[in-house]
C-alpha cells in the first residue's frame, strides 16, 4: 500500500511539457509585439533563441495559427497575423453585444459552484491577489479569455460558446495595446459581473455584461483614433 501511494505521489509531480513552455514563450512575444504584426517568423531563429529543436516550435506555431495569431502561407511560411482593422473591430463588438449579455443572463441561472469558484480564482489572479502578480499583459489576456469562456460554458449553449471562442476576441484586442493600463477598469467590471452571477440574478448579470462590453469597446477603440 505504501509503495503504491509513493508511486501515485510521484506521477502527480510532472514537469510542464516543453511544447507548452515554447507555446507560452512565442505567445508572449506576439502579444507584446516583440514579434511585430505582419512580420515573417523564422523557425530557425526561434529555435536558436529558445534553445530547442524545430519540432516544438512548429507545434507552437500550429497552435497559434488555430488561434488566429499566426498566418501560414504556402511557399512562404509563417508570419504574425496583422492587427484587426476598424471594420473587423466593430464587427467583433457587434457580435459580443448580441451574444455575451444573453450568455451572462443564462449563466446566472445555470452556473455551478465549481464554475463560480473558478471565476473567483481567475478574477483574483487578474487583480494580482494572493501573493501572485500577473506576470505580463499577455498573461492578463489569457486569464481574461478564460474568465469569459467559463461564463460561456456555464450558460449551457455550446454553439454560443464556440462562436465566441472562434472570435479570439481577447487575443486580438489585447494586441492593440500591449502595455495598457485598462486592466484596472476591466477588473472592476469583472467584479460587478461576478457579484451578479453569485447572486444568480439574470437581469443584473445581463446588465453587467452589457456594460462591460460597451466600456471595453470605448477603451480599445481609442487605438483607431
């Protein structure tokens, strides 16, 4: 019994996968614009810079391509996706305003305790609480995306969740301002939304999400002057 327990404890402590570490490193470069939008990406250069083989680099680029951060062109190779233009930006927010308030309203009645706990943890991490500061703006974008995806999952409509996920909203928006102070305002809006969800108040959740999306639009639209 003791031997089996020892084996079990050992198998839990696994180091992070190399592919995940490489993905996170390239993701951070794209979000911080160390790799500029539209620029060519050299697999050889990234492999040398990160001290790895080309295989995990290619795997990371494929994952990033699925998220819309990387574009692969036949006979040319990989390049960073261009920034969203104003037309695409407005279309993203039109879609968000149509879907996300409704999603929040449904989630308020269906959300589970485990999902509320996850939202609370994500909100605390975005505020830098619990002795853990958000390492970078790109990490905030990841947490923000997970926060919204958890609400979408809680609403119980998988098609709506997939539609919102396929917009890659948080990745594209946070690329516009790689060093923005908008996170404090977003955290305050997240708190209002979480309060409504914890109270299982559909009307308040819908109102809080609509307010959040509209204010987010106002913040990010300044990029376009």
